[in-house]
C-alpha cells in the first residue's frame, strides 16, 4: 500500500513527526505535490483548507485529512476527505493505515468519516513517539496549555494540561544536530504545570544539550510574565538566541481581560525592559482588529507597538476568528487609519512584520526576522 504525504510548507513539522510515527509501523509517507498512490495524507489549517478542498474532493485515491482545521471542523472536512483525524495524529494515523490495509474500513476511535465517528480513546505521551526521524524537525518539548486565550486553537487541539517530553528524550534529539529549535506554546513553562515555572528543569535540560540551541524564539514563544531575571540569565548562559519571542496581543488591559490572556500590558512592558537589560532583543506579537476593541483600545495597542519597536521588533496580525475558538464566528474590527499608518511606517523601517493588512499572509509565509 503506497501512502503519500501532500507537501504543504506550513505543515512541514507535522510531516517530520508523522513520518517518524508511521515509520515505526512500516509506513513511509512519500512526499507528493498532488494526490497519488493508494492514500494521500493532508495536514490543514483553517486558512489553507479551502485551497485543498477540490484537490481532496476529486482525488483518485483515498484521502486522510488532519491538522488544526480538521480537528476544529471535522464534519465539514469529512464532506470532502475520506477520513478525518480528529486530534493528535501520532497514534491514530498509523492505526488508521493499518486498519485500512487490513480491509477493516477505518472505523477507529479518533477518525471521522461521512457516516461514522467515535472520539479518540488515547492521549499522546510525547516520550512514546519520536520527535523526528530521517527528516529533521523541531523538537516538540511541550503540548497543551492551561490558558484559554479567546483567539487560540491550541487548548482545543491539545487540552489544558501540559504534557512534556522528558529531558533525556529532548536532549537525545537536540544532540543529533548542530542546531536545535523547539516547539512549545510557552517554552519557559517546560517541565511545569504551565503556571508556576520550573527553572531548575529548564536548566537541567540546557545542561544536557551539547550543541547550539534556540529557546523561546521561532518556532516557539514564551508568555510575557515568564520573562524575568532567571529566565533571561538561562537564555544568556546556555542558548544561542539573542532574541526572545513573546505575545502581548493588546496594549489595553480591558481587551487582555476579555481575551482571558492572564497578563497585563504592564507585564509586557516589564518583559521588554528586562530583555533590554539582558541585551536580548524582544520580538513581540500583537493582534489588531479584535471584535470587542474600542478606538481607544486600538490606540493603546498602537502606543505599545510604537514603544516596543524602540528596543525590539513587533509582529502585528489582523484578528482571524478561527473555528474551535471562543471567538469563532465573530467579525474583525476595521483598523483606524492612524494604526494602519503606524504599522506601515514601522514596516518600512524594518521594525514590524506580519499581516496587519492581510490576515492570510501569516499562514503562507514564515516570518524571517526572528531567524538568527
Ligand atoms: S495563545 Fe498561547 S497562552 Fe494563550 S491559549 Fe494559546 S498557547 Fe496558550
């Protein structure tokens, strides 16, 4: 049975992870540019899913779709894909492939078809699966997030309980290559419950990594209230990055409260100042056009963007109401002319990147200014 993987640039780390997981069951996911063979697998996000709709619907092979969009809207995706993986793929995808190969029709937990669904009966333990195999990927160190930010799909995908790959396992993969980067919703929460940091565990992890590591920057980030003297000392002492990436999202405390971000604008200011004191460049994310933002809220965000840009860089994104989030179905608010002008000017000066004017850009292009 020939199983293919549809090459989609933004899903390249999912490919590395699932190639490794399926390889243990004897399936090689052959990368392809169009559906072929017996089965073609897709990982879809909520922006690129429409681009692949017809390709999947009219494929001459069986199709399996997973990823954030398939998990958030499985019924919709099951209308055009033969099998939809709802949730994590490391266990379910090889199990589904074995089931199909055995002629049993793919009716297994965690998979939706047009006429059948049974929720997954497992949760992935990261240590039980390789971070990657022959195709190098980023090492996923943590999955799940205890926060509930209104725009974010992560807790819906992976739950509110943080699961960590063990120090030995992270180091095993990090030490295979000269440079390593990590995946986590909040890298500074590694080893913890996501609320109370465990600097001792992070330091133990760093001590076991023999080569260059980039921590708390692309492709992961950290939360602003985790930026402190201890965390920055660890970065300065053990890591290769001179930048740290964290989310501010808004300059208005009222908006941050409505988003359930769990931090204030002052936390962001403190984090930026601490980075500056440690000679680390802050890269700070903002979302503009949130549905409940007033003009004054948007101006407060503009002021914070301008202030951060003096000592760091900003990523500004236009709000997208992603399915599966508490803000799904809401409408993005237009930008004030002065905010558009501010973003344009900062972009021209190389201080700002992102998709403040076109929300879809962020799912197709990788920001480059946080890659050392
Ligand atoms: S934005 Fe970050 S902190 Fe908030 S829910 Fe998503 S992963 Fe968690």
